[in-house]
C-alpha cells in the first residue's frame, strides 16, 4: 500500500505560542519559564516580538514536554535535549517522518547527558543486542515513541495526514531473519562442517527427523595408517599409494544428527 506523501517545509516559522500551547500542552507562563531557562527553541527576532515556531521547533518542544510529563525531568536536562536536537543542519522531525513513511515505530533513546539516538525500534533493538548499554556503573535512559507526536503535528497541516505503523516491514524482516537463521541442530552441524578448513568434502542425506552427515577429512602427511584406522569406531579410511609409499590418507566418518530445534547455541558459544 502506498504511504501518504508528507512534503513539509519544517523550517517555515508558522506556528504561534497558541499553537504550541494546544499541541504541547504548555501554558504561556510555562513557555516564558522555559524561555528564561534556555529550554525554548523559537524564531522570535526581537525580545518584544511575537514568538514564531517552525515545525522542527514544535517537534522538539513536544518531545521535551512529553519527557518532562512522563519522567519529571528537570528543565536543565531538557536544555541539553533541546540543544542536541536543534543542532545546525539536523532535522529530527523530517528524519522521523521518513522512517514513519515506511510504517516503522520510531523511538528516542537518550540518557539526557551524552548519548542520543532516534531510530526505528528494530534498529535500537540491534544496538542493545550489540551491548550499547554495557556499562557497569549506574546509568539511566529514557525511551519514548515519537509517532504520536509526529502525527499530532501532521494533523495540524493544511492537508492533514496520518502515518500508521505497519507490520509489512516487520514481517519482511522476520522472514529474512528466518531464512538466514539456523533452525535446528542438523543445520548447525552442516554449517560447522562447511567452516572447517580440514574438511575436503561432505555429503548430507535426509532421513525423516534426522540427517546422515558423511565428512571426508584428509589426514596430515606422515599420519600412521594403523593410528588412522584405530582412531574412530565408525569410519572409512582411504589410502593413496605412490612408489610403495602412502602419499594420501583420508577418512570418511558418518554422523547421525537429529533435526530437533536448536539447543542453547548462545550458551555453547559463551562456553567456548
């Protein structure tokens, strides 16, 4: 399904303090208080002029207001958040819209001190999987969904639109994950063999709920034939001779593996 078009000039100062009051739930008194403490982005040209806010300004204000309401965050922390999001050349509103046009849930993940990320939920999940928060000292983050905030702004446009979260991208991601993931012990065993530099060739025979994996290994030069033969109870040893000497010894070993679900792969890797 085609996503709605959202071409918006987010730098046009077209929102008033009244619009901010309605959208962000901030009274004029609160706006003045925020302004005095440096937490208010605005495009007022003179001290006595009317405040005007761009869409990007409004987005940042609504984020700050939501963070304060949900977490009771001091204004001093919000000054950092506002300053980070209002850096020159950065437009977090448009970035959020672009991701939302693909049906993604977009979140802000920040400690309000040094780190800030705004990305799709699946991208932030990947960050966490890679140990992004692997600190051994007390550390707190806030995690807030921006989709409702963006949609509230989009609803105030001359041509209102709404960007819904869709499961299309998530289904495609899970389908790809399933395709490239190991599903059972048998697949893991085959993959291990493929990565073993000592294995010259192997064959796989499917037998219902198990597979027969036959692995051929070339033994090191100088291997004693008697040692090779007695090394395993079930194997086929092949010898190539030249001018009365054993020049190549290889063994083929059968291995039956159940096609049950994968068992504790992560634990095995950690133990290694």
